[in-house]
């Protein structure tokens, strides 16, 4: 899992260029910082190229600072709908329950996706070849086991 919390153009570019894979990603923006919200879409677009498609959640941080809000909840909801992922508004200052729930849900989504991928009918030439190799070696090991020599 990777957690992206944007903090500057150079850092954004480095992260986008070095994202090769991940089972899940948490994209975080601050409700008090419009720039962090605006940069989320760039991160998401780079994740669209990751195969297999990872599980993504959108997290709006600092929900305890409602009086300093610069990103409306409706804007976060629209972005989450566009990205087809859940939105969690939370605050580390208010405790960890909402954050824990977000990561709990993320964990279960990753497990669900892995099970779906495991049982999918799509071809997997490398996995198939590796499976044959290990099955072949395990058969040879059984032939040379001490039980087979008795």
C-alpha cells in the first residue's frame, strides 16, 4: 500500500514517476488546502496505468477544522464518484476511529480483489509456467524421498 499526501510539485513528479505497483493506495488531501485537493486527480490518473488496477480510497484530512474549510464535502464526494472509490472525511485530532475504519475497509477490499483475481479465468502465462516448474520439481522430490527408497 502507498499513501500519497501531496506537498509540492517536485515531490508530486517524483512520486508519479516512481509508482510501479501497489495493491492499494490512499490519496489524502486536506480540506483546508485547495492545492492538495487539486493535485489528487494527477495521482489518480497515474494509478490508472498500474496493472492490475489497485484499490483506491480518497481521504479528506483535518475534518476538525471545519471553520477553515476550503474544499467542500460535495466536491470531495464528486471526486470520489469520478474516481469510483469511497471518500472518508477524518481527523487525526479527533481520534483514530474514522481512520481505522477507512483502513479496515481498504484491507477488506484488497482481500476481495485478490480473491477475485485468483479465481478469474484470465490467462496467466507466467504463473502457469511457474506452477508447472514447481510441480515438476516437487514430483522429483517425491521420487527421491526416503520413503520411496525403502
